[in-house]
């Protein structure tokens, strides 16, 4: 079936940051696809309706389908760039793949509303999917990662957020959708906090207190910024929209990384640059102080796509 209506992206994809988030990862029971398709459309509508009801705390969210489950759910159509998470290993560093069937991301400035909605969504999924992982994200200080550095500084702003994150006419049936990659990073803050601030800054490529980016000539080739600010063969910046937040408790904590993009290439290039480096031994030295424990690939379809295939 071909989508001929104007595609409307799920509103939470390009939303501005919030104070709190909930990440719900589901796996489907066997043989539920015919019932799950309308359920997912209902969940997406529910989230959209709640964004009006809870506009004051800026509630938003989205639903995304796992790369490895997509063909089971929507056998007649597949986004051009959708593929499994690229498991990468290099010299003791690893970005493991850990795939899920469905990812529901909800955020707002009120923890209690997120909790209420998360319970409601799990109830809507009852009998169709099993909740296999859940995390709660939170804003730390002035939009900082737990390492103490401002996170998401390179994010596109304004209308550029949609240009970077949302699929356009290049894949018309999936226009209004977005490629989603998630990773849970557990930080070794004990080792990190023992470093002198200047050494931390060299690893990141920015000053810690004032968030001033190093001049290009001063950035070590192993700095985080050097490894993720990439250009394609035409010299164009390979951007992603980050919707990441710190998560966890005192015992185990880190960053729940979320990349949104109009293609899957940009994230994969960044991950390879971080983990494997530039072919001359220059990998991202931030990886010495944090470990990815999951890695998942999803696609968040447009509202129209979810509705159109709900009854198939």
C-alpha cells in the first residue's frame, strides 16, 4: 500500500529538551502482528493527544519499530536505510547490538505525568508485548552529561532539527519518519573524576565550565568532538539530532544516547569513528571512561503510516 497523504512526523521526534524521560523497550509475543499494528497506531495517537492535555509540562513522545522486527510487522514495505544495529569491536572497545521490537519514548517536565503515561501505555500493550527494559532519564544541571560537560551543543536548532532528523521525499513512502539509534552508556565516573580538568577537556574538545569549543588546530585527533564531527564525500556535515539524557542511580549511571536522523549512514559513520578511529589509531578517548551496554536500531514512522497500516 502506498502512502499518498501528506506525511506528518510524530511530534516528539524533534521536540526540545525536557526535565524527565521514560524509555520503554518491548518485545512482541508471537503471532500478534494483526492486533499490534492498530495498537501501535493507538499509542501514537494517545501520545499526540496527551501533548495537548499536558502542554504546560511540554509532554511529548514517539513510537519506533525495531529493525529486526520491522518485516514481521510491515511485510510489504521497508525504509530504504533500515538495518540492524552495527555491532562494533576494536582493541577491547565494543558497541554491542541488543535489539528490541518496539521503543516508546516519553518525556515531559513532570516525573509523575511520565510515570502515569508509562503505566497506561504498558496496559495498552497487555497481551501483545512484554516490557523487557525500562529506564528513566533526567536533566542534569545545565543540560550536562554526568561527566560534567554540556551535552548536545552540536544539535541542529529550529527548523534544521526536522531537516536533519526527518526523512523527506528521497523515500516517499516513509516521508515523515526517522531512523533511531539508541545506546545505554555506563560511565566510569570514579576514574573520570580523578582526571585533571584540562585532561578531561582535551578528551572532549571543549572547556568544561564555559563550554567553549577548542580551535580546530587545538583539538586532539582522539577528542570526542573530532571523532563525531564528520563530513561526507561532498564536504557536507554528517549531522544527527541527539535526544540523549543522563540516566541511572548511584550504583550504575551514564548516558541514554538517542540519535535521530533522516538516514542511517550518519550515525554508523560516527560510531565507527568513535570505536575504530581514523585508521591511524585515533579513536575517541572518551570510550576509555564509558561502556556501551546496549545498541538498538529503530524506525519511527509518520502518523499517517501507522494509521494507514493499522488495519492491514
